[in-house]
């Protein structure tokens, strides 16, 4: 994702000034310093000469008006919604951290799936309480995972297959039912996928006048 600069703004190869706007700013600075970038100067406060900003979109949003020389914003989130407000300027390059968190999120999800099926938390509580828990536990093998969001198919499906799980996606089942004439493919996940925009519309209507608007 990127924004083009206006014609009177040019990119030069002089020294660049970087401002890090993040709650973990010191850690990020340490990592960047290890790269030994000779043309980069770190700034700790807002100044008009700063042309590169790295950090959290919600913090960067409030600083945009004070950065007239801004060339590039690198968000440390995958999502950059705070910076997509149509009222904000867009005369800079915007990049995000898409693809960085996929593997970590897969591990996070599977850790909780295992904890749920194997009743890890209940067993730990019973152990602390010195109670014998003789109940049986489940297993992931043979279960089905539903993925909401087409982008999750690639990373999620491979991780699931390694555990003996089958994968189903609401978007896929909706397409199969509608385009291929396979009503048996229609799932509760597809119902939820349809219900998200309908529920949003109903909620907005109850609050007063509303209008559909595409993202800027």
C-alpha cells in the first residue's frame, strides 16, 4: 500500500531523519541501530525536518500535521485504518507490517485450541487445588477449523493440516453454494459472513440516518 507524493515534492539521497512513535520505541530504536544505517538520524521529538516515521498508526495520525517534510510512514501494525481517514493528508508513502504476524497468530490460536481440547487450565486449577481430575479430554485430530477472512486460508490451512484438521472458510462455502449450486456447502460461517454487513446496517439504522460508504 502506498501514497504518491505531489509533483513539487522530491525524494533526495541526503540524510534522513527518523521519528519512532511507539510504546516500544526504545526497543525498536535498538533494533534499527544494529542495522548501522549511515544516512539515518534518530529524532526523539517532533520537528519539521523529519521525513521518516515508524510506529503505531494511532500515534502517527496525530503527528501528521506537524511533519511537512514527511516522505515515508512505516506502520508496525498490519492494519493502518487510523491513517486512512479521508480528512488526513496522503502525500507520503505508507507501508505496513502485513505478513509479519501470520505465523505468530497461528501459534497463538493453536495454543488455545490445545488448551481447550486438553483442558489445560482446568487441569492446572485442579492440580493447585490438589484435586484429582479423572475426566477425559478431547483431541484436535479430526476437528474442523472455520476461517473468517480469505486472507487466512494460506497460512491457516497449512498449519491446520499439520495437526490433522480440516479447514473450512465462510467465503469459500458461500461462493460454492452461490456459484456452483452446492447448497450443501452453505455453513453457519457463511451465515455469519452475510450477517456482519446486515447487522451493521441494522445497528446504524436504529441509531438514526445512515448511508453506505466505501473505504477511502
